C-alpha cells in the first residue's frame, strides 16, 4: 500500500494522495516500456537510412539516452505517468525530408532540432503556445497525424520490399519470393496477430519473433554477445555533433517549424488523451502542471539533439501504463530505468534490428513501421469529413505526405488550402488570424523555394 512506500518516493510522487502504491507504479512502468520499446530498434533504422555516418549503434545509444533523460524530466518536473522518446514521424521527417530530399548535413539537421527545442521552451513559458494550439483546426491536426502514419507505413512497405518502384505505374507489388520481402509480410502478420490477441508490448514482441524467424530463414546473424557494457566510443559518432550555427545560417524556418509543429501537437494530443483516460484533468477540462509536462518535452528535445537523435515527444503508448493503474511520475521513472538497463543488451538489439541485407532495408523494422503507421492513421477520425472546406484541405495534406515523400509539404499544403477554401465559402472568420499568416509564409515558400 502507499503508506508503506519509502519516504522519498512518497514525498516526491505523492503516491497516497494519488491513490496508488509502489507496486502498481512499477507494473505500470514496465507495461509502458514494453509498448514503446520498439523505438530502440526502429529509430536508428530510420535515421541511419539516409545518414549512414550516424552509425546504428550510436543512434541506438542516443535514442535510449534521450528517452531516459526526457522521461526522468517528466517524472520529476510534472509527476505524470507519461514517457517520452524520439518521435515516430519526426524521425522520418529528419531522415527522409531534411537529410534525404533537402540534402542537409545531419549535423545541421540536429542543430535545427536543437533550435526547435529552444523555441518550444520559449513558447511553453509564454502564452504563445496556447495561441498556436488554438489557431490550428482539429481537422488539420487529425490530417497531419494520419498523413504521418501513411508516410511511415509507406516507408515500411518500401524498406520491406512489399512495394517497389515501377517505370509504368510508379509503384507496384514486390516479389514475395524474395526472403526479405516474405519476412516483412510475416512480421506484419505476427505483430497484427499479437495485437488482435491483446498482447501488451505486441510491437516489441513482434520485432523479436520476426527476427528469430528471419535467423531461421538465414536472414541476419546471431548476436556476438548477449550483454555488453556500453562504451562512449560507440556513442561518439553522434554525441554532441550537432551544428547549431549551420542551422542558423541556413535560416531554417520551414524545417524548424515542422519539427516544432509536429512535436507541439503530438505532445498536446498525448497529454490530453492520456490525461482523460487517467482522470488527471480538472473540473474545467484542463491539465494541472501542463506547463511542466510541456517543458519536460521541450528540454528533452534539446537534450536529444545533443545526444544525437531527432525530436523527442510524449508517447501515446503511455496510456497502456495508465490503464493498469499508473498515476504518478514513479511510473515514468520506472520506464526510464528500463531504457537505461537496455543499454546492457545493445548487441542483441542491433542483431535483431539489422536482420536483412542492410539496416536500411531490414524487413524486421519494416514490419514494425507498417504496424505503427496503421495506428497513427486513426487520427483521421478528427477530420470533419462532412464539411468540404475542411475535408479537402485535410485530405490533400494527408495524401501529399507519402506521395511527395515529405511531411513538410503535406503540412504546407494543408495550411495554405484551409484558409483559401474558408474564404471562398464566405466563412473566413472561422479561421484564426495566425493561420492566415502561416498560409502567406508557406505560399512564399512555394513561390521562391
């Protein structure tokens, strides 16, 4: 019971006041970790796809460090059972749009992540944050979330060889006789089956089972060791390598805005969703200590850029821990400890995640990307499909992300088209003035850039 909790834990996390105890919080923390641990495998695979100089092992250590650091901040600053880690979608934007399509050096891209984190801190400490949140309509928020899900799933389909390029039709179905492609399909089926059976941590277990099947098929190699003490030399290729001055010289409005925008609404959406489930909202529907929670996210992003990983954000998978009783920051602390302990098993993690001909085409992580993308697409329900002035801009924004291979382009089109359709329909007053400003800036971007 809470009254038996160690004095420090009781004072710090107010277990009794929140109606919980140490055992419940530990179980909740383990549950949350299992549901989001896939990021240890997937994030390095995405980032190193377009920046191989950022070695898989270095980004993996950076991912773990960023997740542990930011989640500890959430535990002690806000006392909420919400875990953080490098965000899905944000890592894809970093890798495939900024580094890949735009050709920006990864060090400079990390500098842009750092700047976006600093801006997030400033916005959190002022009322500008609330103004931005109020300015963007729910339909666009939902479309952007769903569009990122489609984009991530498309990357998974491509990396797994399930979808391939075709000169006549642009894309076509891959060759299922290829072992890697077959393994990716098996991975989707295995993970989907685990989810259908309600297995907690189904994505993580799906990754492990798919990797084992791959080894039996002759794809990938067994780990050289089970346990290995982490060495700084393994982290050195990315730690502290960000180029902030380079990012400032390039005037990264679009890049920084995209990092900031997606992180801001990802975090706010997660906080609201998890808080509703856990009963953390007050009688007016507001979240106490919301500023502290957002500050943990913003500082985590700054720290993550130094550690060598894209933007950190709050994870909706935290809802799994809340569902089994997690109510305080002790749950988050347990998650952070689990991430740190995973540093001991990096040889196993690397062997699992890189099963295939190369990290960039690993069928194991490709299957996980497809499943994660399918989960993100559910945000499409927030779009007002019966209102053409909102449905069409949302649809184009969502569809443009996978088809142009750019999250930023999808966001830009949505922000431009939404106020235009509202004005044409004579409903311009429904649009926040800030959205008109952003639309004008994005129009200039399309004209001059």
